[in-house]
């Protein structure tokens, strides 16, 4: 890539980043530009991915392979997929129900055995497994095993909707909430740290683009945005005063 | 001349001695004898996709201390031998095979070697395959070989090893039908869920303020349970919006979810006897890119300033981006997701948050539909079984560990394990 294109790319990247950050102040035309560009680029990317990674290799090529088995295996799913497009034609939109029904049934069929296996049976096994060698465990491991088993039961009871949570049930349910909150707190801290690292990454890029090598891209765009907001504020205030 | 003769004599003497010594030192290859292993069989590995074979034979006293080398060939019984596995006596017994006790005889006195041809051939086995196998037994200096056996590997239609999963599924289905018939005769009790009671309040507030309601179903696809649950809630919210003659906007990430949601909202308006109020632009497609979707929904929220925002479905990193903007414009916000690591963000930015199971319960709670309520009851049944199982099995295992009941942990593990 030529040096000029790299500098141009840096200006675009810095501008789009700052335009999106400008939403922290308030909605503005620069944010709208970045927002719509983002949607367009996202959809363009998604379309070409679907076209080149799915439609060409999974539908077009098997249909033109000349192998009757391959053609047969593609025709039915392709027709079911095409049936979804009939949504755009109200008179025959009922055809789309075949595609949707198939998808719903297929998804449920896939999800139910996997859900039963992983969320139910494996979960019970994972919870009780440490107790098989309970007396060979260290004190801390014993506490851990008990905390997991008790925590699991209490949290599940919190999500048990068939009885009113009162009396002893209320205490079990409250204990479940404590377990949940401890987990959510840890999860929150963990995610926030990850987000900060993303933010530092962005700031690092902006600082990098504010160097002489990139003709002070970040600084100039930042100055431009600030001037716009100041001017916009002054004009709005002036208009308000005139109106009053 | 004399010197030359001496040199030649010495050279010839040395050469002949070297040849003699070399012939004496040459190691004769050990003779490989034939051996008969008791009940030696080559089989197709039971209950698999058709990628493995199985060699079995019984342990006998003369095999003590031996080493086994299992050789397989997919070419012929004469060539193309590959060493599949090498092990010592006492290893690779039948109890090590990863199948439960009800589908495989786990005799510890029997050797069972699973021949995973995907690994052995370093390529994917795609169709039925004939293989040849023999076992080389090395015991000290003695090496013996079995006769060559052959078998065919093929996929199995029925996975008996997953029988436990099938039984649980059948029990759950049976309970579901019993509960449905019970629910149709007389209603079933569901405890109060605060977040869902607030839905009426949020829609009422939006109606009074004359502002729209935003319902964001997240970035899930139609196969995700949270998205399915979200469409149920959307139906109920849309019905109330239609009754109050308020306005709802549903921005979408996935085109299929949008199409399903369109049908649901249209149905809700019809059920509320307001089909004329239904508009095609209630459901709008935004983008199938996570952050451009979030950016646009943020933009819409900040421009249209809805009085109530619902974030119900599957959410990832955009959860806080959306909820923050909703909070900044002072909208009443109700969120619900089963993505546990996004829930803390909704807790911080929303007024009410439905946690995981509460979201699944929402559709039933709001509609009181016998079918949905029954589904909720079946979930509760599952939770009850789970709680009792954990409590009882944990106690049993602790008692078993104290009393040294060998085998109890193994049986429980195999019953609960997913193969």
C-alpha cells in the first residue's frame, strides 16, 4: 500500500472513531455519518460473505456439479430458503411458513437433546462428581464442592416459579440471590476490564494518528469537531434568544 | 618386494578375520511365531458414526507381562500395516472403553482396543470401510503374532449409549402432556415476577406521554431460546400496545427474527381487535453487523426519545451501549437475557431485569396460555428433579466415600454422563 493511502486510511479511521465518540456529548451530524456508513459497510460485508461463502459453494456449485445426489441434497433446502423470500409478496407469503416451520422444528430438535445433555445431566454430574472422593479432598476443596452444590440448589430455587417464596423458601431463595450477585459482580469486573483494554486500544490508535507522520490527523479532526460544537451551541443560543 | 608381501599378507589376514567376525556378530532376526488369543475378534465399534473398529480378546495368564502392538491395514491382509496402538498387559481393558455399562460389557478381564481410523489414517472416514487387524505380542525376546482378522466399520442408526438422554427426554415429554391436560382443566400457579409486572406500567407511561416504545430483541437468531422467549414477550407487549393505542418500534438484527416478529406483532394487533392500527414499519431491519446495529439503535433512541425501552433476547457487548443511551434519555427500561455476563450491565442501566429463567417464564406469565404455562411447569419439574438429584446423589456419594462403596460413583457417573 502506498504511503498516501496509509495516511488517508489513518485520517478516515481517526475521523470515524472520533465521530462515534462524539455521541458521548450528544447526537450530531458527524455521528449520523459514521452510523450510516457503519450500517452500509456492515451490510455490504455481510452480503459478500453470504454470497461467496454460502451461496456460491453451497448452492450454485452443487447445482452445477451434474451429480444427481448433490443436486437433490441442495434443491430441498434451497427451496425452503427461497420460500422465505415470498414474505415480500403478500399473496403468496403463506409459502414462507413452510420454511419457518422447518427452521423452528429443526432448531428445537437440535436444541432439546443438547440442552438436556449439557444443562441437565452434565450439570448434575459436574456438581456431584467431587463428592465421590470427598474424604480425600483438602479442606478448601471440600468447601468448594459444598459451596457449588448448595449454591446450585439455592439459585435454582430462586428460579422455581411454582411456589411462592416465603418462610424457609424465601431464605433459600435469598441465599440464591447472594450467590448470583457474587457471580455477577465478578463477571462485571471481568468484562469491564476487557472493555477498558479495547478503549485503550482505540486511544492508542488515536494518539498514534496524531503524530506528524499522519499530518496530525487526530488533532485536526478533534479541533474541527470542537469548533463545530461551539459554533452550533452559539447559533442555537442565538436562535433561542431571538425566539424569546 | 619383501615389504610388499608382508603388507599384503597382513591385509588379507585382517580382511578375512574382519569378515569372519562380522559374520559371527550378525544378529539373526527373531522368529515370529503364531499365537492364538482367546476369543480374539475384530468388530465394528458399537453405536458410533462409523469411524472406529474394535479389537477384543480375553486376558489369559500367559499374557502377563506382555506388550501388545496392534497393527491395522485398510489395504489388504498382507501389506499396508500401521501400528495403531502399543500397550502393556493390564492396560486397555474393556472397562476403559467410553461406553456406558448398559451398552457394552465392561469385563476387566478382557482387552478392548478402539481403532479410531480418523486418527490412524489421518483422514476423515466417510463411508463403510473394511479393515484388517492383527496383534503382535512381545514378551521378553519372544515375539508372536495372531492371525489376521478382518471386519467392516459402519455408522449406527441407534445410539444405545445415549439411552439415558432418550429416557430423560421421554419422561419430560410425558410430564409435559400430563401438565398440559391439567392446565387446560384448571389454571396453574406461577409466582409473581416483578420485572414482568412492570411491563404494564412502562406501556401505560409511554401512552400517557405520547411517546413510542422501543422493543429491542437483541442479536440472537431464531434458534436461540432467548430469542424465541423474546418473541413470546413481544407478542404480549404488542397486544398491550395495540390495546392502549400506543406506538411500538422493533429494530432488528436478524432478517428471520424480523419476519417471525412481523407475524407475531400482526397477530397481536388482530387479537387486540386493532388490526387497522398495525403498521408495516413497526418492525424495521437495521443491520446484521453487531456494532452498526447498536450504533443505529442508539441513534434512533436518542432521536425518537421513547418513554419505554425493552431489551429482551440475546445480547452481547452491545447491551450496555443500548441500555446506557436509554437511561440517558430517561426511559423506563426493562431488560431480560440469558447471557449471564451481560446481565450486570442491564442491572446497572435498567429499571427491571429478567434473569435467564425469568425470561423463559415471561411469555407464560404474561399470556397465561395453557401451553406456555405447561412448558414453564415442565421446566420447574426439571429444576425440582435437578435439585433433588444433586442433594440425594451428593449425600449418597459422601456416604459411599465413607463406607467405601466401590462402584457407586462409577454407576452414577455413567448414568449421568453424556456420550
